């Protein structure tokens, strides 16, 4: 099993991505680090702890950055609800899992203590990772790669070209893209294509308590406007990491726009060496949607509460 850190802002689709991975035979989740994003970091931390209490999994949770590096918080409560995880009735958070140290120190600890390189799966703004690399650059050589839900090869969601995780903290994202650490980028266009339909939720809810929990979260996603398909942003990154055969990747140079008000947070994806031949990112460019939907439901159905 390969060691994994999940840096995340749960978040309905974050919760689904974590659930998809808790029993994956190829990864060992060493740490969940929270970050401010969809909702404030108090909520995202609590939501991670509640999800783990529900699933009965003992994974340490470290509280991360409370705000972007240089900008004010921007939340996504219209998509994820006021508290960030819809209306599902979770058990009380398991606070015994909360680490004494913050996310940057815990991420550093896991990276430095591990015998083998650690993968970072990032599902929220990149604030913690930028702080980690700036404070402890020696950790970079212990990172296998970053698998990132973020950016877009096409259009955005909070800007015409700006995707949420990148645009909320564009300076942090720029630092991470320039860090020299290999990145697999799974952007908005993939999450939009990899969608579930309401019928998938019905099937999933028939498979057990975990299916009911995930189904219920997604029924309140986007304010309940799910009839035209339920976008699987963070779950796409999770599955691109462990089942890459369903996806198509292409190498590119990627950088982030941080100054233009028109295109703030845009990920500029250069396949053709126009800006640079230095391919710093493997970009996910396509997904087999039918297989994705099947595997999503199968995986959720196989997770049992402990
Ligand atoms: C990303 O933003 C968040 O709302 C989702 O959890 C996902 O990580 C999509 O832009
Ligand atoms: Ca997220």
C-alpha cells in the first residue's frame, strides 16, 4: 500500500472522494489535512471528523490554514450547504482523531517519517501545500506526486476561466505548480464530464448505510439542482489516482494567472511548448464516464461502517 495524505475542504464531493478511498487496497491514508475552502476551516475540520466517526475509520485529522495566503476567504455554501456537508445527520465528530499540531507540521511529519515517497491528494485550495513547501522545502523530495483536483483546461466555475480551488488561493496554486513536484491535474472539465445521474443515487442508496449517506449528501448538492447530472470533481481526482486506466492524460506546462482581474486563477495549460517545453504537469484530458459511474457505485457499495 502506498502512503497517502489527503488535503481537503469537505465539502460534499470531498467526503465522497475520501469514502471512495478508505478501503482502497493500493493506498494507506496516513493523514487528512483540512483547509479553508468550501466553508471555513472550523467546519471543514469538523466535517472530516464527522465523516470518520460515521465510517468508523481511525485516520488522524490535522487542522490547516484558515484563509488564503493573500486574499479573503470565498466560500461555496450554495453548492455544499451552510456547514459544508448538506443535511445528512452525521454522528458527533470524533475529536480524538484531531492532532495537536497543525496541518503543515503534520504533513511534514508524515513525509519525513515515511520509508517511501508519499502521494498528496489535494481536493481544496492549495494554501497548506504552498506553506508546507515554503517552510520545509526538504519535504519535496519525499513527495511521490501531487494528485490535484483543481483548474480547468477549458472554462471555470467561479470565474469565466477560474476554477474554485485554484482561484480561491491563486498565489498558493502558482507556488505549487512551480514547485518542481510532479503533478497530476484533474480539472473541472473532467469532473463535469464524470457525472452521476439521480438513478445512480437510487442504486447506491439500495446498497447499505454508506450508500445512503453518499446519496443523501449528493441530493442536497448544488442546492438540490441535480436533475441534469451530478458533477464529480473530487471523486474524479481520487479515481484518477487509483484507477488511471479510466482516464486519458497528456503532459503539459501549466501555470496560474494571478494578476489579471479578468482571468484570475485561470490555469494556463500549454501542451505545445508555446510558453515552455518544461512539462510540469500530467493533465487529465478525458474520462470513460460509463466506467466511472459503475466503479463509483461499486466502490461505495463495498465500504462498510466499522
Ligand atoms: C472544487 O471546488 C469545490 O467546491 C469542490 O469540492 C471541488 O474541490 C470544484 O471547483
Ligand atoms: Ca473540494
